[in-house]
C-alpha cells in the first residue's frame, strides 16, 4: 500500500531514534530538561518570538494559546475549514469559552475586510490564521496578505494566533524564514509530527509573558511532562535533517498532480487535491493507494518522508486506473 493519507503516518527514522536514545534529560517541570530547553530556545528564535513552550500535540498548543490570550464569551474568528473550528472537539468553546465563527475565504485566507466587519472581536477576542491552510490543500499565505489580516485584527483590538502546524512547509515552499509570518502573530503553534516526521511534539511560542501564563493551561490540560527531552531530541534532529527535505515532498506532490492531470498550480506544498467521485477512497484502496478526505467532495493525497519517486510513479498509475486514464479534474 502507498499511504498518502497524511504526513502524520511517518515513523521515526533510525537517525531520529538514535538521537532520542542519546538525549540528555531532566525534569521538564523543574525547567531542568536541557533538550527541551534547547528546543524551546531554538524554536523561539526561528519563529521570531521571545519564548516557546514544548507540548505533546499541536491541538494542545492551539488550545493553550486560545485559553491564554482571550476572555470567556469573546469571539474566535477563523476561516470555516480551520483545524481549531473543525477538529479540536469544540475545545475553544469548552476550554476558553469562546464563541466560534467560521467564514468562507479563498485558500483559507481570511481577509482584512472580513475581520474589520466583526465589531465584537476585541478586546478579548482572537483571529486564528492557519499557514499552511489544511482545508484548502496546504496553501501558503503570501506574507503581505498575512500581515494585512494581522493588522486588521489589531485594529479591532483582537489577538492573533497563527496555527502553523505546517509552517515549515510554507517556509520551504516560499523560500522565507518561518519568522516572516510567525513574528507578526501574538502566539504561534508549530508541529513536529507532520512533515518533520517526529512521533509527537509541538511548540507554542509568544512573548515571555504569554509563555509564563501559558504554563497554567499546560498543567490544566495534562501537558506538563517530565523527561520529555527524549521526544524533544526527535524534534531537534528533525530541525537539522528534515526541514530542507520538505522541498522533495513538494516536488513529488507537483509531480503526482501533473501525472494525473491536476493543475500543479493547485499544489503549493505537499497536498494534492483530488476530486472525489463519491467512492474515491475505496476505488483507490483497491488499487493499492490510501488517501483521505480533504473537504466535501475533495480527497487529499499527501507526500511525506516515507514516499519515494517510485511510489509517486506507482500512485499515478493507480489513480489513473481507479478513475479512468488519464484522471481529469472536474
Ligand atoms: C492545521 C493543523 N493544526 C493542528 C493540528 C493538530 O495536530 P495534532 O494532531 O498534533 O494535535 C493539525 C493536525 O492535522 C493540523 O492540520
């Protein structure tokens, strides 16, 4: 089976496992885990923020940020397909008492005028921007558009959280440092268990004051750990070994798109959107390819650390057989 469901299916490589075994560790809650401390320091610098906090998942990172930055009863505004609205089990309402509002926006980019239209946003409310934007197929925000939306949120007195679970994909695709987006937000999530191939781990970054206050929610959510350096070592290894290679995933995604007749202009990073005839997942499984749903009527094939050029060639043949050769996007 060629598994193109998600970039989360990757397993730690031998080099990553060796780094985990060799990790120097201590009690994270006493701030005595040198590997966690090093990862937090490096991530804060990479994101252009003052400080960062290591947590088990990107969902927890997002929920910590929302709870730390907002006032209960306030508004959370985001594009309607963002992860915080759809896949965090109502967490923003449950943990932070936020009223969640999703708006449609091309390529996931909530516009300054959509933000300006929300008179009830601030103070106390928050705008969540996602980069890359998952629901639109891993699309990258142009920095100037991102900044304009951040400015519009500030004008409304609201905070801005960047869900950058796949920010390294955006960075590699655009040829820009992650901080080009991240430094403008009040808080930022970044995840290590997606394209970077770690078994788990994420950070949430922001000001010193934000991170100090974020510890309360880290405890509340059960995300305060002990010898977490074993996992942080995987993330440090990934920063050195698995960031630049994301360009290979992007190249393979474009190659896959071209091979099945999808406009490569629809592929910014490692997501290939495939129109779903209804039973597309089953048809592809019969041909030895696993994909998953992206949004209503659209499937996603995602390239990652475990996918080779040969896998892509095989997948092109399988998709063409499953949907009739050549596959043509409706
Ligand atoms: C944009 C985005 N944010 C957050 C998450 C949550 O990540 P995790 O599974 O580590 O909680 C995901 C996971 O797919 C995601 O795509």
